[in-house]
């Protein structure tokens, strides 16, 4: 055999062994899309991940040794204890497989995710709907239903309601109303900051030339039975700001007794890296401003969570809050309390009432696409659609673009947020070592057999030789 076909045997046997011990190509490699977590610079301070490359061996969370491994777990199996286990053992990464429908998650897991994920660095990806590596929210997972799709949808509805009132001279109030939708809220309200700079520092084209009675910011108003008016400076009695506070209290107590209304006072802390609420941007420029929200604190995890999706917006409560705010604003601008109007008087009724279908369609549209600042440019459909809708109700609609200064930028965004991840199914290192030993032993035996072929041949002849009979 060795004399006639040894080369053929050697050439065929080794590849055959490798093919038999290797998995099929379709089972050995997987390629899918993932999205990176936030990465940006704000006022010279870096935030987010600085390295998106990951090349580690995968392990499930039940494994004993996780050091320098990539821990894989499903979101339904996620827990604070398991996450801490990965951190204690210095795991290289944690990959969380997200379900396609986030709203199906149990509430206990939702609460854990809301608490942990805003402040910890986590890789996550999904089989059906790939996710991202995130802090607070991954840009491609920023659907922002309650924060702040609810505020934008409410603003559009308020613009529609008051445009009807201001259509006729006899119902035109003594106040001009300005509706403002800003971007970059998660980046210390950069859109609002730049807009104020242009309209206060350049008086030629300012929209704020007249006295500003107050600024009312709308944030996270799509759920809950509480309504908080966040202020940096409590309004003084006799001012228009104080009138708004009292009208909100009046309408809430007389028309919506299930709503618990309160004022929350928090001074502006300029030492913090970021401001708490958007109204603080106006307060810094000495404009009286408030923020209305169903959240008691700006630190609530709902404002920055991947769990903030469409099913967590209660359309009935969003509609109720819209009606409450609209009635309160109308009572202020028409001075109804001083005119003796009762607290249960409703202005927006019948054909002027809040349209739930309109609110629902706007929220559905906003939450059907990510709206992170990195993904929204001047040609974005989000911007053009908002401009189109506001153009139906307002006389003068303008766009304002914000671009970072190249020499001394206040903010820097990074691209390559969408990446392709490759996962390879390979044999463990011990298997490669064992296979190498077997191959070396095989080749050693073949070498010895060739070198001592005469001895081997005589042994084989004696074993295989037929026995002769002796007489």
C-alpha cells in the first residue's frame, strides 16, 4: 500500500479529517447588523464609547468563567445580579438579545432596564431587530415615545386649536403665540441654545423683540395622573407666570380631579455638565419659563430609556393633558378668571375639541423612526413633515439650522453608528491542540514506517505468512 499509493493516501486523508471535524459553512458564521451606542463630545467633554471593536470568545451568563469573554443573554433573562456578575469577572462585553416587540417585556424587567441601562455601558443586539451599544439610548433606538414624542404631538395639537381661535378678529387675544420645536434636547438642549442666541443677540431678525410673558416647555406628557410645573424661580403674585400657575391649578381641580397638579422648584445649577429641563435654557437668558411634565424629577429613567416605545404612551391621558393645558392657556390669554368665568368653563368643545385621532397619528409617526440628533439633518423627512404640518396652522414657519463651529465646536457627533457584526462558531482551543497532537502522531508514525520500512515489511510478512504443516 505504501509503495503504490502513499502520496495519494497522505493527500486525501488529512483534508478528509479537517472536513469531517469542521462545521458546515452556514452554521459556522453569522452576519447581522448592529448599532453603536452614543458617542459624542459636548463642550470639550467626551461621552460614550471610544472603541467599538469587539473580538472575544462568547459565553452564556451561566458559565463559571466570564473574564475577557463576551457574555450573551436574552433580555427576558436579564437581571441586575447577572449583570454585576459579568462586571465582577471583568467580562469583555455583554450582548443582550432584544425582542422584536419591546412592549411585551414583563414590568419587573422593564424597571430593571430603565434603572441600569441609562447609566451603564452595554452592548446589545437583536436577532430580529438589531439593537445597539448604548448609554441612555442608542441613536438608532431613540424612538422617544413619551420623551418627547408626546410633547411634539401636543404642541402640534395646541397649534391647531389656537389657530382656530386666532382666525377671527373677535376671538384674537392680546398675546402673540410662538410655537417652537427644537432638536438636540439630549445634548444639553443645543437647538434651543443656538436659537436663543440668534434671536436675542441679533435683534434685527429676532422673533423675541416684544416682551415675553412666559415660555411653556412640554416634556413627557403621555402618561401618568400627575402634572408637575417645573420652575427655576417661583413666579411672583400678579405676574402672567403666576396667572398660568393658578389657572393650571383651577382647571385641574375643577375639570380633571384625578390629576394631581403641583409646582416643583429647582434652581439652575450651572456647575452641572447638563441642564435638567429645557426651560432652564430660557431662564439663563432671563426669560420666564416653565416645563410641564408628568415626571417629578428630570432624573427619571423614562426620559432616557430604550423602553420608551409607543405602547407606553397612553393616548387617553395624552389627550386629557392636552385639553387641560389648552384650557389653562386660553384662560390666561383671555383673562377669564378676572372676568368672572367659572373654573369648570370649557372653551375647546364640540368642533374645537382635542382630536385624539390627530394625536394618535402624530405619535405613531414620530415613534416609527429614530430621531436622534445625529440622524436628523436639514433634508430629513422628520423636519420637512413637521414644517408641513405647522404650515397648516401658523402664518409664518421658519427653519433654523444649527452647525458646530469647526474651529471650536461645542458639540461633535461621530458617524458609523450602524455596523455589521460577524459571529463565528469555532472549536475550542483545546480541540485544536488535541487535533494537532493527533496529526503530529499520525505523521510521526508514517515517518517511522517509511524510515524502517524493511523491518515493518518483515514483521508484516511473518504475521501474514501462511503456516506450513510439519511431517
